[in-house]
């Protein structure tokens, strides 16, 4: 008896680039294009930016997301091919990720809630460095960090901006978060920390009127923040599909060895 296919109904989404739009036209002709609400799987055609956008849009749907690289940066994407797509989907390996929840309070005491798949980052808004106080699980761990900013990165985001800021690469299944300073001035060699993914991180902005700071959860920005709280949101699980031998776990491992 033939096993029923899990991914008959495919929804395609594509970035605006000509390369992605050409792929979108070809694949929808070959496989049809289901409404995302009725689909078994969403296939994203573009780069990592589109993948993050697609994950955000489907954060609460529980639908698996499979990306094919038709953009600039494709760390989160599979190789592009129009051949045997349903067979590739059936053979794909699944990685489950949890987003970060950012609760940012601004200078007017307004509270802003946003999710981040890669990282929550704080940045100085002017020429003056940010002055920050860091608490982990309601205990002060750093009374003062003077830097361009700081970020909390997930394993999925550890090879993105976090890596560029000299942060550690985290295996995708590691129950860890990376706390990484951005161009630290004091302490001069502040390298951040590895935190359990159960940690409740609070970053307070000191001298916010003189040294204004913005907080960004992936692409959602809040300016003139005074306090930012970050934790891993275990109530949300997102499913990403990768071709065998090219899983997110394998990609992160390869990145650590430079190939």
C-alpha cells in the first residue's frame, strides 16, 4: 500500500527579485500554488531575508517551511531545483526552533512586544556609545557596559549578525543563547556570555537621554528604549525543512570549521 504524501498541497512565496520571480513562475506551473492557509507546506524562494519573513508570517500556523536559494545570502535555504520537489519535501529533515520574545519599554513608558528568530539587538542611536546594565534572571551580572550595543542571539541566528560581531556559533539543538556585545569599549575585551535558553535577560539603558538606544527584534525596531526584556518563547515552535546532509545542524557545524 502506497504511503500518502505529506506535502501534496504546496504554497509558494517569493522575493521580488527577478531570479526568485522566475523560479516562482516555473514552480507554480509545475506544481500548482495552494493558498497558504490550506497548504501542507510553504516553499520560500529567495534568500535568508525572505526566509525570516516567511517564518514570521507563519509563526503560529505550525506549517513546515522549506526554502530554496534564489537570493543573496542563503544560509537558511536549500539548493534550488525544480526536479522532484515533492520527493525532496518527503525526504527532508526537520529542525524545530523557538523565537525570542522582546518586551521593550520606551521613554514614554509604552511597551512594545516583538518576536525574533535570529536575534534581539540594542544599538546606539547617535555618535555616543550606549551605556547599559545587564541582569540575568533578575541578578545583576554587569553594572556597566559601554559599547555600540549588545545582542541576544538564538542558535539559528548565531551564524548571522552574532557571528559578524565575533559571537560564538551555537549548534541548532543547543539549549543556549549567545549574549554578544557590539564593539565593546568598556570592559575593553568584553566577549559576552553563553546563557541557558531558559534565561530571562534584562538590559537597562543608562543615561538614555544623553545616549539614546534603539532595540531591534529581527526587523522590528523600537527607538528610545529604556528597558528591554528578552526570553525564549517556548509557546511557539517553528518547523524548518532541509535536504538530507544539508540540515541546519550540519550547516552550523560546517560554519565552525570554515567550509
